[in-house]
């Protein structure tokens, strides 16, 4: 299937389900019925523990950021068709591939553990605090208590939006596999910290701004002389390399992060869809009316 055909069919599906492409949760790729009426957090937890299954072998486990490879091919000339690779045993797919920029699970888990009512809910659900929470996600799901932890409940609208937006096109990019695997240890998959490492590396080479423009990263940088990276909250970069300090330390930092990350994913997603529509001359779709006059905003130009 060509990039054009897949993207056009996807746009038609979005309009059929009345979802804009930049708000399309790619977990929908693994569920036949519409997921709009189901808790996004529940679906995310099911995805996290491997309950959602891919249709392309050998990837039996769902992997959302690999689904829109046609868009990656169109915009950046990367990402082979996984179905072809499964037939021909190509290695390229494992080298440069789609990746998720900001992790939902990292912040969700931290908010669960940091909630003042955690112990009571753990006892009620039978969760062992000495064991991995990921390995006990089934208890969160089966007890329908995944939204009852105080920090989650106090920020439920933002968390549910993040559970969706984390697997929207605006939160996907392409990276060499080894790079994505290595970034977790120092960044905990917070994109501002990852991007700061790119800034430190590319700026002396004189190609930082080209990198930002190519991958539509303006929402994460400031429109100043050097296009400096914008922190999700003040002092975030000071926690680089620290497992705990990289995560929100209080309610204010959590609120700020959720607001900023959702806003930036949507902004970048709209710009990606605008570029795709114009590249393939698919401006006939209704949703494009919202994008006609759009110019992508830098971080310091956003609320």
C-alpha cells in the first residue's frame, strides 16, 4: 500500500468516527469498536500489559508508534513497512523506527505511588507495594480503581487526555533504536530532557535549528536567538540522570507538566497533519479547515 492510499484511507476513517487525525489515538488500531466511550487510562493500562495485540507478525504485541510508518516515510524517508520486513527478514526496521516522545506510564506510576491514599487503595486491591506496579496493572484494571488515587483523581481530565495524546501522531518521532533505548536512563522519557541532550550535541555542529525544523519540534523550544529548549517545569533539567528528581515533585509541577505536554503534543500533531495534507494535496477533508492558516508555535508563544 502506498503512503498516499494509507493516509487517505486513515483520514476517511477519522472523519467517519468524527475524530481529527491529530487527536487519533493509535491504540484504536488494535480495537475493532470505537474507543471513544472507554476510559483512556484503562485502555492505556491494557496496552501497557500487552492485552492489545498487533496483526502484523512477528510483532504480536501492540506497538502504537510503529503504526503510522507511512507518515514517517513521507516526512522523513524512514521506517520500512513491518509487513514486508516480516517476510524478508530486513534489519532496517530495528535501526531507525517510530518512537514515543513522552511516556504516560512514567508520570502515571509516579502519581499513583505519591498519592496519600495509596496504601488504603493498595490494601483494597491487593497490590503488593514491594512488587512492580506494572506487573500488577491487571489489579488496577479489574478493580476499576485506576482513577481513584488522589493525584490522578485531582488531575483526571489532564491524565485522561494524556492517556490518549501519548499515542497521537504529535507524540511520535523517529529515532535510531539504540538511541531510544539509551535515553530512558538519563531522561525517564521526558522529551524536554532528551531534547536538551540533542541541543548540546547539535548546536556546536551548527545544525540544531535544522533538526528542530525537520522534526517539527518548535513547541518544545523557545523562539530566542539559540532556540533554547524549554523545561516542562522550572528546574527540571537539574534532575537529569536522577531516577526520582526527573518526575514531578509536587502538585504544581504535575499540573504544569500535564498541561504543557498535552498542549505541545496537540500543536505538533496539527502541524504534522497540515504538512501531510499539503504534501499529498489532501486539503479536501473537513478537518483541514482548522489548519489552513496555522503556523506552528514555539514554546514561549504557548500558554
